[in-house]
C-alpha cells in the first residue's frame, strides 16, 4: 500500500515546517528547554497536533558538549553534537514554533492558563507547560574564578581543550564529567592536575583506567581550590587539604571546573515544587504539583541524568500534557 495515497507523508519526505514564534498565539503547549527532553516532547506534541512552542537558548543542551555517546540505542558510537543534530532534524520536520537563542525568565499563571516572559522581552501565553530546561555547570565560587572565565577558566573541556595544547592545566572534580575532561586533555595538554574535594573518585572504572594509564595525570584527593590566580589570564591555583593543612600553589594555565550541575529552574521558583537542590518535583507521569505544568529531563528529581532517560521522560511529559488538554481543558 502506498501510504501517500491515503494522505500520509513519510517523515523523510516532509519539508521543514518549523515555525517562528508568535506572541499573539495562545499555544496549547510551551516547552521550556531544547535538550533531548524538550526536543522529544516537541515531536510527541506535534504528532498529537498540539500548537506547540519551544523556547531555548539552543537546540541540544548538554548533549552539544558531550564528546562521546556510546549508550544511546541505535548508535554504537556517535558524538553528542551529531546526536543533537539528529534530534534537531526531526524537530524541524514538524510545525513546531521555535524561539531559539532566548531563555525563559519567568513562568506564571494567568487566568487558568500560563504565561512565560523571556530574557529578550517576549511574552507567550499557553494552556500547558513542560519544563525541560536541564542543568548548567556549577561554579567553584572562589576568588579569581569569575574574572578569568574565558581567560583560562572553562566549564567545557570538549569546547576548550584544544586551546591548551602543551599547557599545564587543572581539572576540578572527581566524577564522570571530570575524568571525561581528563581523557580529552591527555593527548593535548602538558601536566594535568586532578583536584577533588572528596577522598575518593566517583567516576566509572573505564574512565579512571584511562587516566591511570597516563603519566601526565597527577591526583590531589581530599583537596579544595581556594583561589584561582592570574591577572589577564590564569597563572595558577591555590589548593588546600580539606582538613585544613598547608596550602599549595600549582602553576597552571587552564582550569576546567567539573563539579556537577545546577538545575535551570529559577524561573519556576514559587510556582512549582522544587527539592533542596532546585530540581522540579514530578510524579511518574511527569506531573508537577501545579495542574497543567509538567517537567522532564535533568531539571527534575528523576535519577540518572542520561540522554536516553531525558528523551523518554520528555515523551511521557508530552503525552501527559495531551491527556490533560483532552480531559481537563477540552481541546
């Protein structure tokens, strides 16, 4: 049977249908965030014929700065940037309104509906909301850090490692993101100091083994960074044992901060329930404590922050929003 003969168009034959955002439109659904959760939610919503708007600073989120993806089904190996591009291609096959390059500043209720205000000054109205805004890198909050961002202080080894060829660097952290950064730096940098506040590593064994095989890597367990030194560029760091022992200076030209992520949920504070870490509290259907507001991906309390899990949670949230619109709003 030729599906086209009964009015169906195969996905690969669709023309790009992404739409510009329109402040005059009352959307059925707004999705805040363009990572795997947000983009998956957008595709599921569009397939349900919901008038959908996606607002995000980019399309890809943390996936864009993930060097290697070896555990997303269907791809034995793919870079994060390539996988994000695959997501983008699929989103743009549907009539989804996109406001990319802007971020939501405030989410509020409005007469039984919702409104979002963006940092760019735009305001959109919608019947339901999916919060899929992900997380951002956590800062050290030590003297010298803020003024040297982009001048040796980096939160993305995938992006910036090539800038430190032959230079001595420090990686701050002891988890998977820290040792992924170490793996990126081993073939590029000179000496690599790994400074971790905890007295043990939290990274997967395969990442630790890669670091242990290199004579470039010098570990400092149970130490904290107390200062980043430098005028116009990073010149060194000061570290101190967590038990308060003698401080030590390390001469480095780069500092890669890999100490975890912070939820991008400030715009929803005071509206939906957040936990102590700022993650959005959801149930198994992606529902928040506010009817009509759903959440998915790394910004939520759902454990295991993985691309495949975020995508699945995005699908669930979109289907829950559709059910809500059918049963509670009556679209």
